């Protein structure tokens, strides 16, 4: 793996959009292939073993979640960054829980996207302000009712620092700005975000699932 | 009265429609032939202002006709049964009832949308076909009651009646006939039923598609046309695209009414924040990214918070020069906070002339008057962040 020029696979069913992303990524990354459906994405991942897969959440034959689930165990080193126009929280949370290491909206600017790809390639998590908002919302509904038997404070709760970091992301801060604001190193910010991602993927709090569906109704 | 046939006939014959109606009503119990006649007229006389009569369309409705033919054995069986049992009255009425039911069926299938909706309404008011929460339960109870009563009556008649061989023989014949017919026509009936179901589904799908097409046409295509015309003005193109995106999103994900996203006054903090974003984007052509966490109803204090937040967002859009403004709102149990941030020019808060009423009055003053707090952090080249906090009244339980 070459961390400064990650090998990227584009998966999106819109040819126009893939062309746009390819143009914006420019020379900063090496685009090793494009796929427009789940089957060809799975095949290309097997052949190219890219560092990062830029993955559309919605595709006619199953979308990002299906791709991740198909290749997660044979190729554990391939990392996924979800890219979507959808704001529906259940879609976002579903693809993150399937194993994506980040989520950005399709309106993201070119340099920001390159930055996000690099970050995912080096094993960090990428949270857009909106995803940070979703996560805060999901974990904010603290168990004021009877605590469940399965409640695990290690997984089902955000630490104070993680909470602060997420709030700053939601306010539009970059990792560097967060580090300055909280007087910690950028690496520490990254490890906090990764830890939130881990909680998001592993927590069995059923509030998390319920929240995602309920939020639509608000 | 139902199909407007009486008045049409009356108009043709130049007599009072009342006369025609009375004649029709009298004819019903006499031979029952009046009802099918009515249906026939309904089929044949075109609706005022429409070209083809329903019959014209019905002859093309092969499936409808097939269903009628498929059901005709029922008529034959009841005819045979009633004559075997010596029930004259049923024999006379049978054909009439069958023909009118068939006629009504064809009419319904081939009537235009207005007439069909109207027929549905009539049927609804008598049969309560449309399930509504409270009504359907009552209707169900009524149906069960009626069913049980009929069942009991039938058993009673069967057990009390004189069971003589002479009466049983034709009955057995009828049963055999029914079985034979079911064997002969059964598969065909099943297929027709299935066809009907798919036809119904196709109709629902077509309606959905029409709705979608209308939506896409009204907004998306219009906007695309506008964008093509304004292709040389990138800022306006971006603004148009963004406004359209917002509208489509509110329709797709939030079930918002198309055309007028959030035209009414917002009632919650999050909808208020979204409205601010919408209006500032439209007025200043700057993207406003809204992130909200939690939500609650608006009260006077929170309205003041939103008003101050709007002022801060407008300032950021107008003066910072940044292409995007972040708006973050968090509702917590004890307070609501709002952050407006841009990565633009920034300024030195200490150097702002005291006569700049914008910041002093509409943000700080407004927050202070309502018991809240405003903090502005900015320095040249570093962008600006306005933090607004409003405590929430303690909820008494």
C-alpha cells in the first residue's frame, strides 16, 4: 500500500457521477477501476484489492451494504468510504454498521474528498458533520427508561471527550481545528473518532436501530 | 339518480324526469326488468360532453366480458335450482339481478375516473368498504353478527322443515351441478381472479408513476430548463440546483408537501433551523449546512434564539466570503445551543465600532433579553463562530 497515493475503486451506478469523482480526485489517488453494480464491484475488489472503495449507498441491486457484506471476510484489508446523496439516517447507519469506515455526502468538495480517501486508506474514520449529528442523536437518547440487561457502558455510551469531538465535527471543524480547540494532538482526535466508529459498529443497543427508523418521523 | 339515466331519457322524450323515475321504480318489483334496462341505458347513453358511451368502451373490455361469462354458470344453477324448488319469484328476478349486477360491473370497469370515484363513494357510504380505524371494527362486528344470525336461521329451517325425499332430490341435483361446474370452470375462475389482481396492481403502479412524473415535471424539469438558460451564471446555477435539491429531499425523505417546502411557520427548533438555512441560501447564494441533534417545540425564548441565529447566519453569508456556513443546533435537556460557523475572512471583535448595531443589538442584546448568552469568536483570517445558548425551563413532572 502506498499511503500517499492510495489505490481506489469507484462503485456507483451513475456513469456521470463516477466520471465527476474521477476528475475531482485527479492525480492524488490511483483509480484502479470502476464498477456500476454489486456483482462487478465484488469481482473487481477481488482482482485489484484496492486500498479504498468509494461506495455508493444506493444501487439498484442492493447497494453499498451488499458489497461490503460480500467482501468483508475474504478481503479484510479493503476499506470502504460511503458516498451518498441520501440523508436518511437509517441508510447511513446501516452502511456504517456493515463496516464502512466513513460517510460523506456527494456534495463534498474535491480536496475534502481526497483528504477523506487518504484518511480512510490509513485506517482512520471519516465523519461528515451530518454523520456526527446522527451519532450524537443516536447516543443522546440515554436510557432514561429501565437500563437494559445488555447495556454495556464500554460500547453503548460515548465518553465525554468523544462527545466533545463529535460536537466539534458537527459544528464544521476539521480534525486539525479540533485538535487546537481541545489542546490535543490530531492523532488523538483521530483515535477518538475511530473509537466512536467502533462503538457505532459494535454496539448492540437496540435504541441505535430504533432511533434510525424513528428519526424519519420527527 | 345514480347514473343520471332518468334525466337523460326524460330529456330525449321531453317529459319530466320524475315521471321516468316513478315508472322505473314501479317496474322493479313487478318483473325486475327495470333495473337491467337502467343499466343498459347507462351503458349506451354517452355522458354529456363525452364522445363514446360506456358500452363503446365495454365491448373492448375483453377481460370484463370474460369474467361475466365465467360467472354465468351461477345464473344457470340458481335458475335450475329455483325452478326445481318451484320458487317462481326467484326465477323471475334471477335473470334481472344477474344482468344488472353484470351491467354495473361493466360500467364500473369502463367508466371514466370521475364517475368511478363517484360510484366508489356511493358504495362506500352503504357498504363501508373503506376501512377506517373506528368504523372497520364496528363493521366487522356487524358482519359477524349478521353472519351468525343467518347461519342460525338456516339451521333452524333445515332442522324444522319436513325433510322429505321429494325435496332432497332436486337439492342433491343442485349440489352435483355445482360441483360439476366448479370442476369445469374452476381453473378458469382462478386465473381470472389472478388476472384481476394483477390488473389492479398495474393500475396502482400506473397512478404512482403518473404522480412521480407530474412531480418531476413540475419541479425538476423546470429547474433544469432554468439552469440551461442561466448556464453563464454559475452562482445562480448553484442556487437553483440547491433549492431544487432541498425541495426534492423534503418530498422524498420527510414527506413534505411539494412546491412549498416549509411555507408555514416552523413549530420546532430543527424545522426552524432548516428554514433559516433555506432562506439564507436563497437570499445570498451561500450553502448552509445544517446539523441538528435532538428537537423540541418552540417557545418565545427559542424563537429569540432562532432569530439571533438567523442574524448570525446572514452576517456570515454576507460578510465572510466563505462558500459555506455551518449551522449546528443541539437540544439538550437543560439548554439549546446553536453554533454558526464560517471559514471566511473573520474580524477582530475588539475593533468593531460600537455603532455596528447588527451584532450588538440583534444578537447579543436579543439573547440577553431572553436570558440567553451569545459568544462571538473571530480573528482575521480564521473565520468566525457565533455560539448562542438558551437555557430551557425546567420541565415539571
